[in-house]
C-alpha cells in the first residue's frame, strides 16, 4: 500500500520546523547530556526528561538564540536505561530517545 497526501488533502500536515536540527550527545550518556539545537528564532523552550512509562523525571526551561544552542543536563541520578527527551516551544513538540549507562 502507498498513501500519497497532497497539500489540499485534509490529512496533510505542513510542519513548520523552527529547529534546523536537534542532536543529543553523547548517546549513550553517563553523567551529562548535551542537547544541541540550531534554531531559527530566539525563544523560551521547555525540556522534559521522561522514562518509557511517561513519568516526568526532570523539567528545565532555557532560552534559545538564532544560532547553535547547547543545553546541558545532569543525568548522574538516572538509573541505566532508555529515556525520552521532550523539547517544547510555542509551536511544536519534539522527542528524542537516549540511553543512560552507569
């Protein structure tokens, strides 16, 4: 099966991408996770770290600028496993997975 959506189709979503890229590193992480955002506008974002059950483990707000932004998160207290980083701004929500190792 193949589904093709056109701009006139009501199911078509024209995604506005305010971030040229989002990178998490190192992955796997042990002590500190770097979130690198290349943004097209300056604004306040919210970052949440979630476990795979959706429980919020950490919330951090940060201001981005119209350049390369690096936000550091302390992951030392997390147990080993897979986690999700949720990055929200005024227009969109993005999710990235990462692995925590001791």
